[in-house]
């Protein structure tokens, strides 16, 4: 059966065991065992099954959908949105209702549940008996709640979705549906006012507001790719219908106030609006079309009578449409946001309608975020500020040794034949690690991570470029005077700064470092192959020198230099132990118990406050103070190294001076030193590649966040641009209508001026006319007959039947039928009783 009200259809889904994903996530990411939440895991699956199967217009579905939605909002503070569950839903509107969409996103699941809750409210309203005041009141309430859910979905859930929303949940579609629900709620209030016999002026205000709501819904519908043309024609027809109904009731109010000229003007406008609505007749259903035809018939009949009476009797000037006062609005439809969903604390808990919140004993997700933030800062402090400084000091010391050709010169003198023990141990270490293969594999891993980061970064830049291009096109189309919103670089200043920061301070230096590492590897690869080879390869590479007895002075200086070198080696070993101890200290630094204690305090003192990672900043600063002694240790190491470096320079100078002129071990010295330098470079390359891998892993988080923020920024700007374009289109439409009305009024004035300036005909004066409708007579003089009393013979004429229009009570009987009881009607003839 055709209806003049549109319900929202439901979205459909497949079965999903949300408990499996939650259990797996708790097991992998949290310190608590999933078995602690066995009851909660079973409850969440039951809630989902109840919610997704509530696809009929029954009030029991409200609680099922709202309870599941409230729990989803609650657990959003306990888990991230991507917990590993693929939620599959079918669209409710559009042309692809058989093509499902899947997302690993709790917010996506919440959006679909809320959409179905709004649909349920609308279908409950349609299912009611709207011929009674109680039924209309209940329908109004359901439509307002549906609009409130859609508004909450549009303003709170979709912007926080962190992914592209479904096609039938874009901003324009949700705005259209929200305004449609408000229009139908207001229409219920209008019908109720008619049934209760309210004054025409109030009914006109109610109808005008209905027309506004339908106009806004049709406007948003035309900007949506999902709303069907049938719905848009329906809303457009209803907009004109209620614009006509508002003017019709306003005309009746003018009749009551004896404003006969304004009455005619409003009836003409009402007829024009009805005709506009009938232009949609090919695409609207019979119920809406029947209401429009009936309204047009009533308006036409009353307009003929009003024009005849005014032309013959009252002769009131008929104002132009532009001179008519705009009808006031009386809004009785307000979107009611569901507090049990937007604020779960009102519906969950000991006194809540939906029972206890699930996973209440699970540590909030913000605490885990705070723990990861502290771990990141701690690692940066330990690795970058302390350990990296120690390694930088060690590298500086090694460079000093290389500049003195140490320890090669000393090893060649001390062991003129065979391989030094330190060299064989270095070669064994390289062989066990498969040195060259290890470096190439690490380089490939770093390049892969780097390529992924660059791709993510470029995607974010492309999104910014597209947004700027769209804004530039819109500004060119509408002009800078009308397109006044901030430019892309102004609105997204932080994103553009972040883009420059990532490019200049992250990617460019990292690329330079990568090139430096590759250059180091190319330089040392030939000798590194010897270290990675067999002992025979080493013996062939290192020449033997003749055995000679060292002079006492040379032996003494060599012994002194060896002691200093041993001290250098001890310093290096001590630093490695300190770095390892510091790493163990950082690894055992578990902040979780402190965070839990602080979280318990915050929840106890501020029960309604959502826990955020920013609440733990002061705790982080105090916690990191335990590494202050290690910072001081770096300064002490630097002072000690300066002292040893001075000793090394002095001992090496004395050693070189004692051996001046001795070239017997020069070739062996150079070969041993090249092998030693290559081993040091190998260690540096391995360390650099390890740091590069960590760097690009950390950079991945930054560029991913940058890409997501760029995507959200572009989406927000497109929504904003759509709203501005809608406002501009409405403004231009109003301007065009005003100009057309002005031209029509000017033509009418010229026509009337020509009629009044024409010479009057010379004929006998006309007989005084008699009004064809009830007038408001002046108070009669007692005992005197007046024409208003009429001619009565015998008994009185029975009064007309009450009840007005039996087909549609929204529109009363025509003006000609509104005769007082006992008054003679010329159309009835003369009857004698």
C-alpha cells in the first residue's frame, strides 16, 4: 500500500564471532589472560547476534541494538579499532545493496548498528496508527529519535572512523536522512494540530516548517550519490505540498482577520506551490499525488470565491508576493541524541539499563598507549642520548688509532711471522656471522622498509595535492568573494609543516646515511672477503717479515705503547658492559604497575573522565629521572678518554721516534692495519644497518599517521566544501527567484495601470452586489431588519453536517459552504415548509 511517509531500510550482515578476535588480541597484546574475561566474551557475541537479527518493526529491537551499541562505545576505550575482526555489512540504500563491504574496524561495526537503530525508529513510526493524536505523538517521538541517532552517527562516529565510510553513510546521505526524519516528525505535529482544531495561524507555521525540512532533505539528497531519484522527487513534492498548505492556512487566517487582499495573494501562492508539486506527479506514489490534487482542488475553489468577493465587494488591493510577510515557523521536531549510546555511563553499571560494562577489569587501551609512549621515550633516552654517545666516543678513539696505524705497526713488530691472535679472532667472528651475506641481507631489509615508508609519505603528499587542487578549482569557479574559507595551506598548516619535517629532517638525512653505508661497504668489500675467507687466505694476504732482535729502546717504547693500547681495549670493554647493563636496566624498567596505580587513582577521583595518555606526562618525567646518573656517566667517560688519548699520542710518538728508519715490517704493518680497519668498518656497517632498520620501523608509524591525517583532512575539507557549495546554490536560487518575482510584479503593475487608465464605459450603474459567503456584520439595531438576517419562512433550515472534509480532515470545506445556520442560500432556491 502506497504511503506518504518514507522509512529507512535496514542494513544486513553476516555472522561474526567477535569473541575470537578479542580473545586473540588480549592474548597477544595484553598482560592479562583471556580466560579472565570468559563471561564477557560470551556476552559480546550474544549481544551482537541479538542486535543484527532485530530486523523488524518491534520495540524489543530498540533495547537490543542500543545495548550492543553502548557496549561497543565502552570497549572502544579498552581496545583499538582494528582488533582483527572483519565485519561485513550490506548497504541499505543505493544501487549496490547486494555488494557487501568488510572492514577490520570496531567503529565501522558501531556505525552500522547505529544506522539500523535509526532505521528501526523510522519503521516503528511508520507502523503506528497515525489517525489518532496518541499515534501521531508517538510517531513524532520515534522520528525525532531516528534523527538524533543519525546526527550522532554523522558528527561523532563517522569522523572518527579512520577509514572511508560506506557509500550510504557519507555526510550528504546522512544529512538527507536526518532532515527527512525531522520533516516527517514535524508532519506528525502538523496533523495532530489539525485533529485538535488549533488555529489556522499556528497550523500555517507548522506546515511552513515541514516544508523547510523537506526542502533541506531534498537539497542534501541531490548532493548524495546514493539517495534514489524517487526519494528526491518525493521530498520535493512534499516540500511544495506543505508550502501550499502553509499559505492555504495563512489565507484562512487572513479571512478571519478581514485581510481580503492578502487572502487572495496567499491563495494564489498556495495554488502556485501546489502546481509545482504536481510537476513531480510522474515519479511520486498515489498517496502523495492524491493529497496534492485534493489540496489544489480546495485552493482553486476558495481562490475563485475570494477573487470574486474582493473584486465585487471589498476591492482590497492584492499585495505582490514579495510584499507578503514571510510566514513564521513553529518547530516541533528536534533531533534527540541517544544519551545511552553517546555516554555509556548512563546506561551501564549497577544502575544502568543495560547491565554491567563488559571487560571492565581490562586495562584501558589508553594505558597501553601511555606505556608504549614511555617505552619510546625511554629507548630514545637510553639509545640516542647515552649509548650512542658512548659509541661515538669509542669511534673517535678508533679513528685516532687508525691515524697512528695502530695496532698494526705494533703487531707487525711483536709477531713478524704468522697471524696475530686478535686478527684470527676477528676473522672467526666475521665467518660465523657470514659477514658479506649478513650485510647484503640487512641492506635489502632496510631498502624494503624505506620503500614502504616513502610510498606512504608520497600517498599523504598526493592527498594534500588533490585537496589543494579541488580547493583551487572551487575557488576559481565561485570566486574569492564567495569562496571565503581558508586556503589549503592555511587550514592544513600543521600537515604541510609535518610534510616538510618528514622530508627534510627524516628522509633526506636517512637517504644520505644509507648512501654513506653503501659507500663504506663498497670500499671494504674486497678485504672483507679475505676476513670472511679461510686462514690460508689471510696468511697469503699478510706478508711475513724477517725476524730481528729489537733494540732495548724500541722494546721499551713498544711495551709502553702496548700498555696504553691494553688500557684502550679495557675502556672499550668496560663501555660495552656499561651499555649492556643499561640496556638490561631499561628492559626491566616496567612502568605498567605504576600506570595501573595511577589509572586507579584517576578512575576513583574522576569516574566520568575518559583516561587519556596525556594524563601520565608528569609521571613520565619523574620516571625518566632514574637515568640521570647514566647521563653523568657519559660525561665521566669523555673526560677519561681525553686523558687516555693524550697518553696514546705521547706513547705512539715515542715508539715512532725509536723505530725511525726501520722499514723491515712496513708491508706487514700495512696489511695488518687494513684488516683491522676493515673489521672496524664491518662492525660500523652492521651497527648502522641495525640502526637504519629501527629508524625506518619508527618512521613507518610517523608516515602512516601522516597519511591517515591527510586522508581525514581531505575528507573533512570535501564535506566542508560540499556544505559551502550547497549554501551558495541556495543563495543563488533565492536570488533568481527574487529577480523573477520582481519582473512578474512589474508586469502586473503595468497591466493594472493600463486597466485603470482606460476610459470608463457610459452605461447605467450596476445594481449593488450581494456577497456570496458569510460576512462579519456590524451590530444590528434592535427591531430593524437587515439583509444579513435573510428571508425566513416558517421553520428553520437544518444546519449543515459537521466534520468538514471527510476524505482528508487536513483541509476544511470550501469557503462557500461556511454558511451560518438559518441563513438563506440563493443556490438552494426558495423552499416553503
